[in-house]
């Protein structure tokens, strides 16, 4: 008996198998588009203390996104670390200086903050603003200037390759 005959003789098993495959696909889509944390459970957010010139890792419990600027510090903002090629995520530690970041093969792309009182969104928030360390001017993430800033910074890798965003483990 061939595969086709077996499938024709067992429609319930074929239907059950198709449902399982469909559910697995839906779960994958759900996790890919923000329904689940791909790193699983709690994770850390990278902040940069402009005054002390070092990063600070802040735990995220999955429910409450910390304020930016960080409570208790007027000059500590979320930071985006980038790398050309693989990210050395196991080397991202609290207290790293810009020199330490560079020595680990990464660079600080930009700082970001959210308007107070807006609901946090870890992927994108239209009220989010960006700035580089070289500029004190904040630009809206959803503006042409915000998109241009991201594109220019991401394209700093040799050959115009797109830099990868790094996250601590």
C-alpha cells in the first residue's frame, strides 16, 4: 500500500496532522511579530549614562518597560548597540565604557527615549525619539530625520553592510 492510499484510508489522521502543522505555523508567526519574547522570559535593556559614559543594564520583567530617561537620572537613555557581523552578546556587561564596547566589536548607534505617559512598546513607539552621542538634538523616530539617522548608522559597516542590533544575554 502506498502513501497516497494510506492517506485516503485515514482522513482523520491526515486532518489531525494538518491541524498540528497549522498550529505550529501560527505559533511561529505569533512569536515573530511580538507576541512572545524570542529570548524568553525576563531580559535586560541597555541604557547609556551620558554623564558617566558607561552602559547600565536594567532588568525587564516582561510587564513594565522602564522609563527613558531612566528614573533618578536626567541623562541616562535607552541605547542601541550595533555590530558589523555577529554580536558578542555574552560580552555586554553592566558598566561598559565606549572603549569597552568598541573593544568587544560593537558600537553605540543611538540613544532613544519615549514621551512620558505613552504606553510602552518594545518594538516601536511613534512617540519615541532618537539622538546620537554627537548631537543633543532629538528627532522623532517616525520622521524622515529619524529614519535617515537609523539608516546612516546601520550602514557604517564595511561594504555598506547592515549592522546587527546586539542584546545582552
